[in-house]
């Protein structure tokens, strides 16, 4: 059953709306926007957002294919599902098909009151840019999504609070499982946490490397796998990055709990104590492993870092053309 689900998901490309004749078009330098008359003002807004974002993203990504993207603003759940390979308008604000240059977003009548239309358009356009820059097959899905959220300015101020809640409730997703959660969507709550964590990890890496080295590493992924670029340009192994990120979470957790006042609850105090205890235990383990590796080297025994075993994606992770 699982294999059948994966096959259907990745072989379905998404059909365009059956009622295409009811759509009008608005064309600009970098976008062709399809909309119904009732959403004309939304189409004009989308035009301005795309043109501004295109100029901004061109500073970060070098692309040869500058064909306009196709934006579809849809008004019914049926159209959204049909054009996004069966995805629900309740769970997704928009979906990109990067290889085709197609972005599907919801009209105001489908959106919830707090959905960010501009952020969604910018997010999906980043996926198209990553594809056209030859980077999307070189980077893990979490980095793809996290970078898209970073450039879309999504959850800019709320990431720390959301992450403190995730850590306090013991829902931090292990690195090895993060891409699978983003891909398979086991539950809306867990997937939402996976997106927030992806953004948080990209923010951490951006601060760790600094703007210049961070973007040098991103562009370096055109010719190198992410793990190799992270090491060669960023000077970090995947193991160092992940453990450094996890160590940084206790500060985020403490500040988030302090800001909300929840730090004074017994469960928060206990969670922070447990987190610090686990961190100290892990530090001791790392020292023991380093000592063992040193002894192995003296004996001529080679060890293979675990990131070398996990840097290559599964075949089915390489074939999907949809991003969300």
C-alpha cells in the first residue's frame, strides 16, 4: 500500500483546471497570471509581488531560464486539488511545480483569515528559482523549504516562540527523519513543526556562517552535494551542524518560555532541566567517541562519518516536481 501511494503521488503531475475558459490572464515581464473576474484585484496584487520578488531573488540565484512563471489563482477546493496532484486546500496555501514553472495559489474566498498571500507567492517562487538555478536536486528538502520560508519572510518574528514550544513538548524532529516528514505529511501538526524547524535550522546556519559565506555555500551546491558544500565552504560537517543547532535550542527555549511566562510553570522547568541534562550527557558521549576515534586512528582503523551514509537521497525523493 505504501509503495502504491508513493507511485501515485510522484507520477501524478496535476491537471490544469477543467474550466480554463472562465479564466482571464494578466501578463507581466515575469508572470502570466490566470484568474477569474472576481479576483482581478488579487491578480494585480500578485503581479506586483512576483515582479518585486523576481528582482530580489535574482541577486541570490543565477538562472538562465527567465521564462515567465504561470500563476493560477483558484477559487474552489476541487480546482486546487486537481491542479496540485490531490493536495488539500485546507492544508496548503500554495503549491509549485518548479520544473514546469507553475504556481497554484488560493483566492481570498479559499484562504483562512491569517494566510499570507504575499508570503505564499514568494515561497513558491523560490522553489522555481532553486530549480532553474540547478540547486533543488543538490540540497535536502528541509533546506529547500527552510530557505523558501526565509526569503518569503514567513514566521519571521514567531519562529523562536514556535521552536521553544516544539522543544518544550519534545517534538524536535531528528535530522534523519526531517525530509521524510516534509514529504509524507504524517499529520498536520507534525508537518507544521517540520516546516518551522526547517526555517529555524536555516536561520541558525545563516547566523553561523554569515551572509556572504552562507550564499557562497548555497551557490556552491550547484556543483556539490549539500553536505560537501557545507564542509568545503561552510567549514562544518553535518554532524557538527546538527549538534550545534541542537545546542542552540536551549537558549531559544529559555527566551521563548521567558517571553510567554510559561517558564514559571512546573512542566516548563522540568522540560528545561531534562533538556540540559540530555545535552550534558550527549557532550560526554561526544568526548568518549572522540577518544575512541583517536584510539582507532592509532591502531590504523578507519571510521566513516555517518553523514556520508545519509547525504544521498532516496530515488523517490529525486523525482517529484511539486513543492509546497
